[in-house]
């Protein structure tokens, strides 16, 4: 089997050397080139045909956001953004342009080598598609034309499982729900803990809803989106409050999507809606099964709009997906399900 070819893009020679040293510990990976700016990165992408690019965002001349946009719109390739916290907003924008995931530069150290290599290997195998840079901001998307009916929306909850490629999918989901949305939304997004506050800031800047990191014993409010901290599992109590629980030592994915989705049935039962978005692995499937068992609904993102069709496919194979939809249609389906709450499920599906 041929080694995985990596192109390292960063204006810091120290960072490039750190990444090269980490990757050199695995014989299945070969660094084929380095670039210190975006123009050089585009040239080397064409000349060296790497399998994956590690991309800084803050570079002189053409920055990583512009470089990612050009590569993903013309000759796409898996891109892992490697960035500092102070440029996290640019990093999330790069993800909206097609980059797969992000990593903090603080994680470029010998202690994180095995996790870094695992991420490189996984992302390099993903089949990416062309992404045309948006002509307008996501917050400019039209809101639904029909208002959500009545106060009964407050009786429901939306629980979202999201991983690789998830920030971009979350933008679309939240915008298509609309600014009049009243049902609480809880989210478990696989991401390093350092980036959760920045993700909240970014989502607030491009969506119409109130976004926050959940705190322990917090009461859920209508029209609010609560993200789990990365170092704790967010669960919902039988009283409808957020509770933060230390992760189980054997849990691979953090925060746990399974823990969140399973817990919402305690308070909301059949008025629970689970959403499985793009991501690797099968986290969230046990939680989706619990929602189904309680009489709730489970919607999953379809393959065509997923960055990684792992978690949604696992939900389908497990038989717990009620609807498989493009990401831009999931919000509309959720509104329909809540508005038809009094109908039998066989009619609500029409």
C-alpha cells in the first residue's frame, strides 16, 4: 500500500518542522512538500498530488481561507486546518468552504502524535467534493415562509449529534429552522475543548438563534441552542435542565452524542427529535435508538451533503433513521413534524 502523501502549509518553519517530525514517526505517511503561503500551496498541490493538506489560516499574501476556497472549488482534496485560537473564526470559515476539520497548534507536540496521525489517516481517506464559495453570508439565507404554530413547540426538544464537517452543517440546519424558532436545541459536536467557545461565537455571527455553551443545572429556554462542553457530556434531566457529567473513561468520542440523545427522552419522550449529522464512527446511534423507542423521530443527513457519511450511515444500518434528507431540508422536516404533532406518525410522514 502506498504511503499517505501530506503537504504541510504554514508560514512558520517551526510549526512545519513540528508537524513533519510527528508524521515521520509513522511509516505509512510521507511528507511530500511544504509551503509557506497560499500561492505556493496551490502550486504544490497541483505538482505533488498529495492525499491531504494541513493548512494554516494566518499567512501573508493569500491566507489559508482564500487558499482553501480556491482548492476546494477547483481541485478538491482533504484539508485539515491547523490554527491558533485567535484565528479560529477564519478556521471555521474555511470549514464552511470545504475543509474537513481543525486542530489547534497547541496540539502539535510529541504527546499528541498518535492522535494527530490517527486524524491524518482518517481524513485522508475521505472522498471530498467541489465546494463553490458562497456569494452571501449564511445568515442571509431566507427564513421559512410559514411561522411555527403555537406554544406547543416549547414542549419539544431537538438533540443534534455532529462530528467531522459538523460546523458547516450546523449553520445550514439552524438557518433553515428560522429566526422564529422556539424549541430548545441541544448539540454534541466532536471538537477540541479549546474551540468550543470560538465555535459558539462563530455560529452566533452567522445564525439568527441564541447560541451558548451549556452550564450545569441550566434551564433550557425557547429558541436557544446549547452546545456541550468538549470535556463533559451534556445530558438533559427529567426536569428539563442541562446537566454536565464527566465522560466515561472508555468513551472514544467526546462529548458523547449517545449520552445527549439518550438523555432527552427522560423529559421529552415522544416529543424528542434526534438529528444525526456528518461525522466519522457511530456515536449517537444508541441515543437514536432510545429516541425511537420513546416514540420520537430521528432524522439523518444524506450522503450527498455529508463531509463524512459515517454516523448517518450507521444510523441507517441500525434501522433508527425515520428520514434521510439533504441538510438543507432537515429544518423544514422538523418544523413539519412538530406542527403535525397530533397526527398519527403514518400521516405525519406524508
